């Protein structure tokens, strides 16, 4: 197994807190094409476009991230009547990106491969823009374990489907494991923000990141299933005993990549159902829509408080 610890050595002792890469090759490139964003260092002025970014929020769907940038712009007093927030990545249909003041809102699609590709290019974007003191937060939805639907989970540690706090990837035919540590101080700041809001139940817990929505999460309602309801319950209750409070499909690689590049990061997800009680999401649309706004309201409040906005 290849050690990943050496990757972060160059990140230490940087008092300026500029975004750093864990890749020496990028600095030697004449041009860096962020293909999936339809952006390039030769055709776009990254420092002018993104140099003031302090908060990056990422989530699955373009529509959700567009709604978030509109919400946070209003909360920060940046919104104006008739103001539009164009998709900065309009040259591609892979991801969407919106900006309002110091906040960048980016969609990442569904699952580890999709968010990993996006993060490679997003972190390089922040690096080329010479951004500093950046906080990055994933906001999204999840399945809860032992929680009421609508509860918000702030991730203490992302774990894999075997409950291990690590992200494994095969690189050049070798197994590379990276840690999935998240910023504990940021977790506590977000929890305090939830207490300030006092609008919905929020807990701190571990988040299990899986490779699949169906069998990978122990559902019984997929096209394939080789286990029983009893098997599922044993597994989910073991997960609960291991401190896991929700399940999604992006947190492990998100935590690993942000940690490797020295980014202060957090994961904030709402639970749409309690997986101990069932597999299908059947709440009315308006209820689910309100649930999905909860991470946005919490993170929006955190950003507003961090900027000293009344």
C-alpha cells in the first residue's frame, strides 16, 4: 500500500494560507485547461474572477446550487432586483458554477467519481486564483440512521462501507489510502450556528460514504438484492453503533481531497428518511423541498456570521 502522508508535507508552515496543490507538475504547465468547467488559465483571468472567494459550497444538482447562491446573496445583502447569477461553466453541461461576492456555489453530480473530478478542477481553480483562507462545505441530502427525517447531520468523520475512516483508490495499479479527517473546529462552529438558529434538529455524527444508492446502502428495493431484511437491519444497527448517523455517496473523497490540499472542509447533509424504517423516499414533494433547504439555511447563516453581517 502506498503511503499518502508525504503528499501533505509541502502544505505545512504556509502562514499565508493560500490554497495549495498536492501535485508538483501543475506549476510547470504553461496552460491548465479545466476541461469539465470549460475554463482555462490562458483564456480566463482566474485571480480577477475568483481571487476574492472565501467560501465554496458544493452540492449535487445545478438547480440546488443556483437556489443556494440566490439565497446566500440575499442573506449577505448582495442581491439586487432583477439581478442574474449566470452559470460560469455555461460552456459545458457537466457542472454548474455560480458566484456572489466571496461565495462560490458549484454542483458536483452524484457519487464519488463525479465529485472527485469536480474537486480536482475546483481546487486547481482556487490555486490559480491565489485564493486564501478558503472554507469549503458540501451541502446535500442523505439517508439517516436512527434519526427523524429532516434532521441535519454535520459530519465528524467520513467512513467507508466497512466503517473505516479512509478513502481507498487504485492509482497506477497500487492501493492508495487517504485519511478522511474533517476540521473539528469547523464542525463545532457549524453546530453553534445551528443552536443559534434553533430551527431544526442537528447532530454531529459519522457519515458513511458508499459506492451505490441501492445494494451499497443495504436497500431491498433495487434491481438486484441478495440479502434479507434481517441482514440489512443487522448491518445498519452495526453502523449506528459505530457512530454513523447518515449515508451518502460523496463525503469520503471530499474529505480526503480537501485534507490532502490543506482546505478547511465540512459536510452538512439533511436526512430524507430513517433507513431503519424503510428504503424508499416517500415524503411529499413540499416536505422534501423544505428539508433540502435546511443545510442551505445553516451554511448561509454560518457564512453570514463569519463575515460579521448582522
